């Protein structure tokens, strides 16, 4: 899952303020109403991806139960990815990050325009590109925060066992600090 539910409000706010700061977009009904609409649209996308992942997990669990011996030498993550990709293709959900956010950005522009939540005199493509860049910037900064948290936990004052409850708690605390540093939460 590229975007987690908890990240949606931050992404929506980033998109709205990036649009405002571009100088090309105004918000006739106020930026807060636009942010709420962006949140709803992005959340629907996140929930759709979760549904696809849940279906893939169900299929994988059923297959493992029925054909247990087939899964001894199989990487479950790879099988899961293949199942997710197949289900996404059937449902018309773009699994490729670039395609997904390009489609979502175009949809956001259309919906915000149709609901008269934004106004602009530029090409739709220019506005779509601002939104696309917002998504990519958010994801890149989130990845930087995650990598910085991993780096800090590696050099933690006492060794922690990866996957342990203590490791998870320390990682989450450091990760949130890194997200805050980057203005993502």
C-alpha cells in the first residue's frame, strides 16, 4: 500500500496548498472545502487499494489451505504481489505508481472543477501536474523519513531485535519524529 489512511489528510492539505501556492488556482468556496473533497477522493483510492489487497490475501490464504505443499518454497510476498496485480488489472486499478497518481491527479482536477471548488485559467494538464508532483513529493519525503528512521534505529544506543515489539515501538517514535521534521504530519 503506497498511501496509508492516516496520511490522507496530510496529502490533501499538501495538494491544496501546492495548488494555492502555484498562483494558478483559486478556491471560490474556500480552501477547507476543497481539502475535504480531496481527502474523500484520495481516501476512496486508498480504500480501493486495500480492498484489492484484502482480496489477494483471501485468495492466497485459500490457496495455501488447499495446496499447502505447493507453498513450501514460495515467497508469499511475490505471490501476493502477483495476485494483487491481477486483481487490480481486472478492476481497472492502476498498480504502477506513476500511472496511478497521474490518473488520480486528473480525476481530482475534474472533480474539483465540476464541483466548482477550484478555478483556474491554465490548461488542465498544468494543474494536474501540480497535483501529481504533490503526490510524488509526499511519497519521496515519506520514504526519506522511513530511511532516516531505519538508519537511526541501526545506530540506537542498545541493539534492538528487528520485528520485536520494542523495535516496533522505537521505530514508530523515530519515524514520526522524522515525518514531523519533513512537515508530513
